[in-house]
């Protein structure tokens, strides 16, 4: 069982209604579980963004050096 810490947050009425509707529609046990699902999605989105950014920073010259010398080899 995951250790949980209780916090207090303030949300708009429309978000509270959405949480309740989502809880019922998806069979979540509590509003807390709905928030956990939402935060997990947000964390995954941030990770995907970070990976995308990191891969775009790879030096394009690396692609040229990876196979350097291999094309002239005869096996």
C-alpha cells in the first residue's frame, strides 16, 4: 500500500464536478484517486517532453561518426 499524505487544495466548482463525474464514470474509489490519475498523466507528459527535447539536442555530427570507418571494411 502506498504511503499517502493528506493535503488541502482549493478547486473551482466545475473541477469538483468533473472529478466526481470522472470518479463515477471510470470507477475510481475516491476523488483522490482521480487526482492521482491526472497527476500521473501530467508527469508522463512532462517526461515525454523532456525526452523529446533531449533527443533533439543530440549532435547531428554523431550520426556521421557512428559508422566512421565501417563502410570501407570488407568482411
